[in-house]
C-alpha cells in the first residue's frame, strides 16, 4: 500500500453472542491497535467497521460482510483487517474467491492473529495454507459428529425429534465396558395408538386408496396423535414410516433389495423388535422436508416393538408406488366463481364445485357446491345441503353490483378496518423482532450442542445433550409457527394504493362484469371479497374490513 493513502476496513464476526473472549468489541479493538501501531492512530480512528454477530463462518451469507464487499467495489478502503483468519470464512473455496476478488480491486487483506498480509506474495501463500487447515478442522468436526450419530444408530436408539404415532420416548440407562453409565432413549409403544396404526394399514390395503382411508378415519371419529383430523398427507406419513415394520425375514430381504445402509445381521431380524431408520429426510431451513432415496437411509433393528409385519409393510409400499404411477391431476373447474373463498357454515370446511355434465338454457354448464368434509366423511361429520352453484354465483355478483352503486358505506368499513390493523401492527412487529432474536440465539445453542455431541460420544453427557437438542428443536418449531402467524397478520393491512384500486374496481364492476371471462371475474371478486359462507339456507358475503365470524372446527362422528 502506498504510504499516506491507506484507508482501512475492520471486519469482525462471532457465531454466538457471549460478551467475553473474542467478542465483536474485542476483535475491533485489537484491529484498531494493530492499525495504530503500524500506520498511525488517525487511520485506526477513521476505519470503517463491519460487524456480523450470530453468523456462522461456514459461508459468506452475512449482511455486514455483503455491505463491506459492496463498498469495496466503490473503493471506500484499501485494506481489510480482521482479528483472525476464520473470522472471514472457514471455507477454502469462499476464502480463495474472496482474496482473488480483493486482489482485483487492489485491496490488501490483513489477519493480525496469524500475521498475514496479502500485499506480499509470501503473505498470500501463507494465507491460503492456513485457510486449508481451517476448513480441514471444520470438516473434521462435522465428520466426527456424523460418525458419532452413525455409531448411535447401530444401537437402535431413538435419537430425538417428534415421536411417531403409536409411541412415546422413554429414557434408559446402560453401563458401558469402561463402567460408565450413559443415558439413552428408546421408543415405548402406546397400545391405543398402535392399534390405530394397524387399522390404517389394514384399511389402506383393503381400499388401495388414501382418500378412502381418510374417509373411514373421518367417519369413525379417529384423530391424530395431536388431536387433529387425519389428512391424506398424515396418513401417507404413517404408511411410509419404517418404524412400524417388525424386523422379520421379509423386512430383511426387502431392505437388502433396496440397498439401504443396514447395520444389522440377518439373525437380528427375529420378529420381535421394530426397524428404525435414520437419515430419511433432507432438512433445510424454511423448506418442506424432502424424503431421501432408500439407498441413503441408515437402518438398524430398534429397541422398540414393531406394529406391522414386514410382508404387510412391503405390500403397502408397492401399493403406494402403483398409485403414484397412475396419478394424474384432475382438471380444475373453469366455470365456478367462488372456488377457494366459499365455506360451509356447518363445519367450517371448504365447499368445492362439482360439475354435473348438464347445461342450462343459456348454455352454461350446471354445477353445485358441496362441503368437502361432508364428501370425505360420507355425511358422517357434516350434513350441509349442497347449493346450486350457478344460482349462488349470480347472487354474489348481484350483491357486489349493489355495493358498486353505494361505495361510501363500504369505504367507511374499509377505513375502520385499516385503522384497527395499524393499531395492532406495531405490537406484532415488536413480537416478530423479539422472536427472530430468540430464534437466532436458539440456533446458536443447537449448533454448540451438536459440536459438543461429537466430543461426548460414549460419555454420560451424551444422552443429556441429545435430550437438550430435542427440546430446543421442538421449541424452535413452535416459535417458527408463531412467527409465521404473526407475519401473516402484519400482511393483512390495506395500503392507500390498495384502497384506491378496490374503489376503481368497484366503480367499473357493474359495467364491465358482463365482458369478463370466468377467470377475470374470479380475480375481480377476490379483490374485495374476503369470505363467503353458505349456512344451508342463505349465503353470507363478507367483504374486506368486515368482521368474519369464527367458523366451527370440523368434528368427527360424535357417536363414536
């Protein structure tokens, strides 16, 4: 660097807030001292500061780091100083690309702990070597944790998470060869739930259909482990979970045929215990878990009792595969206006259009709306009368035309709603901010415990750490659901632009509705209609800003 023209940026990072040790503040102060000692106090005082607290060094997805790189391109500084190499990155690929990018911008990189300065060729070479060892350390820790989890899986233990229907988790203690007592967990059968699992498997094989199995469960008032009505998704989750499969010879042959990573000999499949599989899902933050191919599973004989024979479990998988090959997407109704916003006043479920194949005098296809809960439960959970769809859609259009003539009352209603939403929005945003901070801290705790697990293998602390991770994951899921709910609530506010758009749509509605096709009419109606409820005799139209009554939760057959 040319003397007298230096401008410095100080970058600091820490994965978790602790307030001690190599804290953000300590890193910055040490970097200032280095700059002051080598270039002068004025340069240290004028340095640009970039801080990322609560972010991993595994990648470069950090807000302040991105800001620093944007300002680097604007030539805001000539050197980046950090306390230690791994504060920037533990990934050799990311680090190499960063150094190359800084070199192209003619920006030096200085790590004061390792005494590396990329303004010299030797400094650059040593920097790359140190970065390689930094990534090696990170990958070694990750591999050690994975190996430890594999060893645990061989024992058939339950490693935590939400317990499947039919089981609960119980703590067991065992004595190791060196005399240490370590805590572990296994699945314990809940007889009533296990019997329900048997019913689900038997009914699916009898009908060959997830939909008909769902109907049977609804008709008979059966609910999930958490008290909800069964859905096709929940049923399929039970049918595909190998935890229910008894470890017998049929199970052994099937798993061998599927090339799973099997940690058990043929003799262990004695027909007494269940199968337990690890590494079944690909879990990514903010996304639905994906099922991995069976070849990636790690399978062992569990400590728990199985529920379903190997032959039955295999038959179910074959039936599911056969159903998948026959699946096709039914064409959506291209005539109904209220799809998605029409609800049953009896059970609270959606009402969907059902085409008849007949046509009226105007050449329109005749259809009706029917309650989906009534349909799925074969009238056991709901008996709501069907309604003529052509007539109902026309009634709704006529009501909206009336509103378009008298806009003033609806506008007052919308403004009252907007004011009420604004009053609660500030409180919701504070809750969102607090939850995000708590989630960030919790993720740091989980990461720390996972690292500790790799070092605690075979010790008494192992079971305790697993239990802690399980508890944190459960709390994290609850907090993420609450955060999602709050985010939805804050999005309900109508802006002034949206209010104006609704007004314009309504003002022209009466004149242009006859020129629109069904798709355009559907979009227009959804602009200002929040919900439509059919009570068996009358239709109730709820516009945005009006108070929608709480609909009943669908119930199973109360006679069961």
